[in-house]
C-alpha cells in the first residue's frame, strides 16, 4: 500500500480581514505564537516545519510512540496518528510576510498551508499628519529597503496588502509613488486627490504602529466627536475612493474621516 500524504491545519485565530484577504497581524519586537495540527492515516511520525519569510525556520518532531523515531515500515503505533504544534516568532522589521507550516511524515510525504502576516512597527509615538509623511517619503529621505529608523519600504508592503485602493487602483510601487500621492499637486479631480493623500497617510500611521485596527478614532477630528474603529473607518473611506462616481461631498467626507486618523495624538 502506498504512503498517504498527511493533512495539515493552520489556526487562523486572530486573523484580520484586510483588502487583499485575511492575514495575521503582529508587531515588531513582540513575540507571537502560531498553532497548527496534522494527521496521518498510518502510524508515521510527524514533523512540523515553520517558515516566516524572515525569522529563522523552526522544526518540531512528534514521534508516534512518544519517545523515538518510528522504525520502517511504520508497522507499529497508533492508527491514525495526530499531533499539534505551536511556534513562537518575533519579527525585527515591519512588512508583509507569510506564515507557512509544512507537515511531513517519515516516508517523505509532505503538505503545506500558509497565511500572510502583516507586522506593523513598534514605534507607536503618536499619529502623524500627511505633511509629516510627505517629508518621510520625499526625495531627500533615506528609504533604503528594510533599513532606517522608519522602515518606509516595509510600511508600503503593509499598505498594499491592507488597502483595497493601493495598489489596486492607485499604484504604490515604491517611495516615489507614495510621495506623488501625498504631495497632492493640482489635478482635474482635486477632491479625490486630497482624500487619497489623507487615506495613504492614515494607512501609514497604521503600518507604523501609531493606530490600532480596533482603535476608536474620532470621526470629526475632535475629542468629543463620534468614533469608529480604524478598520471600519478606512473601509468607509475606501468605499468612496473606489466609486468612480463619488460626489464632491462624498469625497470631502472621506477626506475628513481619513484626516481624523492623522490628527496628532501625542
């Protein structure tokens, strides 16, 4: 009888529904745990291999008899054999990653499953204005991929995944593209351009760790204004920006909502 490939499951607990689909959410420097499980219809030992797209891989073995490797041809032990595993990981840089777990048996059959992960920065030093972000992405700024105190490249990776606007309808390939959006030069659709600039700044504040996904943000910019969770607020902003027939008033409202996120908070 030929060997049967095991099955593998990756827990999606805590995942967030972003613009490009579900993804785990994490923060730079904060240990996070992921959980998985696997089943083998025979009595094969099971090995979990975790990959994170940056931090070192992890491998954990589970023996059918609980103490030692299963001798060929796996004639003894529990039928079927199941095991659960966890992996703790800490990310050093913000950006978009992939958490992948592979389950393999002792006959070299393997299967993998994965889910993206957005790791926001640990800065959290107060929300910043559009103008502040313009200075960070300007031509004179240091935006070397993956380095520097503000990690601008990693922030753009997060925005591209979390947003339904960037880069689906507005290209956000590099810092120069971000700068062009934030600069909001005169355009035939000035109100849309202004709302886009504030929306991008709001996403960048999220990527920098300055506002949380569930954090309540005043919708009128003042402390006594009604509030919305950041994720809900941005969904409303982007629904307007994705509507090619959005009215001037709707675009102004979207601009106001996004600008509320970018009101300095510390």
